[in-house]
C-alpha cells in the first residue's frame, strides 16, 4: 500500500510540474519560453523512462537474482550463495543514524542555529 501511495504522489507531482512549465511557456520572453518547454518535456521524459525502462530492467535483475546468477557473468550460477557480512551492512544507514543522534544534542542544535 505504501508503494501505491508513493507512486500516486510522484505521478501527481510530475504532472503538476509538467503542466506548470507548459503554462509558463505561454510567456512573451523567448528565453523563458524555451526553458519552460524544454523543462516540461525533460521532466515528462524522465518520468516515462523511470516508469517503463527502469522497472523493466529492475524486474529482469530480480529474476537473475532469484535464479542465483552472477551479476557480472550471467552465465555463471551460484550454488548456495550467501552474501558477505560487508554487503549486508549499510554504511549510509549507520552514518545517518549517527548524524541524527548528533543533531538531537542541544549544544549541536544551538551551533547549527
């Protein structure tokens, strides 16, 4: 259900941005008019590629992983594959958790302000 809500939010935001840029292209300034048209087309193109191309490649990669095939040499099939401890840890999650703990400190909040 959360994925559906995110998809709807991203779709609505994308389409409102595209509409806003197309409305902005109705100006008398030629530079601003060109920018708005190109921005609207670019935002819509990126959205269309993310919805179609990325999802297709992601599903193919998921099939590859489910079949136990290697990421670089797809012909090679792993038997009893277990990921390394290093690949299960997330450096960014630990980093952001540490930053969050740091930012809740009153002294740091005063310095940031």
